[in-house]
C-alpha cells in the first residue's frame, strides 16, 4: 500500500513537471513555428536558438507589477486564472503514458488512475474549465472581458456536445470508457483512426474550439475585443491564463493520440522481446505523437484565419453535431452487421 | 478515515448549500451551488460507489446547466438597486411551502434507508456504466424511452421559443 502510494506520488510529480516543461517550451515552439511559416528567424537572443526565451518570459511575468483593477471583484478576479490552471493540469491523471515497467519484481503502471469512466472524467474537467474564463471575465468588471467570457462559454458548451458525440462511436467499438483499455485495444498498428476517421475530424475540430485556438480563438479576438477575457489581467495572472492554454493544447494532443492514434502502441512492438524496452519505447512514441499534434495546433494557427462568430456557431450546431450523430448510427449499423453475419 | 472524509464532505456541502442562499451576490450563489454539486458528486463516487452518476452529475449540472445560469445572471447584471422588492405575503408563503417540503423529505427519508448501512455496503457495482446500461435497457426500458421523448419535446419547445418569427420557414 505504501509502496503503491509512493509510486503514484512519484508519477504525479513527473507528469506535473513534464506538463509544465512542455507547456513552457510550447511558447517558444509557437514563436519558432510562426517564424518558420512566415519566413523569419524567430527569437534567438536568449541562449542558443533562443532556448532560454521561455525562462526570460517567465521571469518577466513574475516581476511585472500585479495590478488588480479597483472596480474588479477581487476574489473572483484571483479565482479565474487559478481555476483555469487547476483544470488544465487535472486532466493528465487519466492519460495512460505507457504500459508497465517491471523492476525488482513488481509492476508499475504508467498511468496515475485507470478509472473505468476515464473519458467522462476528461469531459467533466473540460466542462469545469470554462468557469475559469467566465469568472475571470466577469470578475474584471470590464465590458470587453465580459463579452470575451460569454463567447468562450457559449463556444465551449456548443463544441462539448459534438466532442462527446464523436467519442461515443469509439466507446461503442471499444466497449469501455477507460482510457487505459481504449489504448491497449489499439495494439500494434490497429489504431482507431483507421476505423473512425470522421470521429477524429470532429474531435480534432472540437479540441481546437475547446482550447480557444485559432481558427476558433474568438474569446480573445483582439480586433474586436481588445484582449477578450484577459483584457484586465497583468503579470503572472495573465501568465497563468496563457500558460493554461498551452497545457490544454498538450493534454488535447495527448488525448487525441491516445484515443485515435494508438497512444503508446507502435508497429512491430511484438518483435521486441523485453517488455520493459517496449514500454520505454512506447512512452517515447507517445510523446512523439503528442509533439506532432502540438505542432499541428501551431501549424493551423499560423495558416488559417479566424472564423466569424455566427460561422463558428453554425459549424458547431448545424454541421458537426449532425455529422457526429450520423457517425454513431453508421458505427452501430456496421457493428450490428458484423455481429450478425461475420461472427 | 472514511468517516472523517464523510464528515468533511458533508460539512462542506452543507455550508456551501447555505451560502447559496445567504450570498448577497447572485454570481456567488451560483458558484456555491457548483461547489455543492461537486461535494454531492463526491458523496456518490466515494460512499455509494456510483462513479458514473457522480461524473454525469458534474458534466450535466456543474458543467452545462450552471454555466447557463451564470451566463444569464452575468448578462442581467443583478445588483441591490435593481432587485425587485417582494411583498411580505409571498415571503411568508415561501417559508411555509419550504417548511412543508422539508417535512415531506424528512418523513420520506427517515422510513427509507438506514444511512450507515447504505454507507458500508457501497451498493455493489450498481453505479458502474455497464451495470447501469443493462438495467436501463432491460428492467427500466419503458420509463427510459418515455423520458427521452420528454427531453425531445423540451428541445422542440426550446427551438420554438427561440425562433424569432414563427411564420418564416
């Protein structure tokens, strides 16, 4: 019991640190990718290739003056970024980072909690995440912030529905809601993307909307709303908002690669004899997939312009939700036919 | 350990439920209601073994319905000046109605369950998704289908209300 607890605490600390470091370097990666796409060099002053740039940015955030507007609701103004950050970090608890590592005669699972409703847990945390933005936007007592917060919440609620529906077809195929089970069923090259390409497209679009990323970054649309929900924020509170966005990108990438791209599974994994080696390579494969998706998020951001708000709502309600429903019906029909005739 | 956790969760849920009523600012009321839902979900998951119910409670109530509540309250921008004054009679009748409801609840609950026993038994795995689905689609199929029709009619009603001009397409 105590050893198990120690394992879990150790794993939690590692996952926490890795999420923060990846989010930290995503800020640099974003600027480097944008520079690459726009034929520029990007930040290269702090450290070699600008590797110390995130550290410099972090120090700057900490030493800036922290202003709380006099008309703001102080408690809610502080609560907003805190909730954003907490919910962004909470989701990583159910993601299976690898299989098992065996040392000194015991198996250590590389997943913090394999609860049997893993996916629903992710949805619950995501749906709580919207409070961070709403509370912050309302608490700053500014019209632009409020408009940004309202946009964010209606956008996130709308896209959550399509996202949930797109997952149902995966759950139907797998017969389980546990993320560990879903990943382990995609053994080798048997990835869900080959069975559910439409589901992946819907999920990916919704993930962009949930992370408030371009082309759906209307909550912080600077051309109309100054800075959106974080107009009034300064110093590290602003830093927390921006940072939680990058953690959300990291977690969404992890969930996309776990659900549709096999997670830690890779082709020819049965040819390797040592199970420990398989799981260590698996972790690296998983992170390679995650980093690809993080790059994909940035690629889209610097390529596609922003939607208009009515287009965003139309896409969510009139196209994605019916498409996801049709996907469920088709998946069910195919499964039934397979069960009836090919069993 | 379990008892301590139960006491902690229950006291937080009772205090936050009281703060829903006593908060001056309606936005705070909504946020405390969200906290109450969280503690209730904690009760479902930890003491009754109903993980699915707990998580659905959070997704549906805390995650969707309360966000819409907050939405409306933020847009209305309620404060002291705009607060409508309620007549004394409706205040008294509200107190009487609430008291009667409490009495009914109390009577129903004292006969029903022996609380510590339900706590200890953990009610098996009834809260798990598989079990719940099987029960819903066999034993309670008719009520389940009827309630889905009810939801559909509510959705149609909402669309009708949301339409600006009924004659136009």
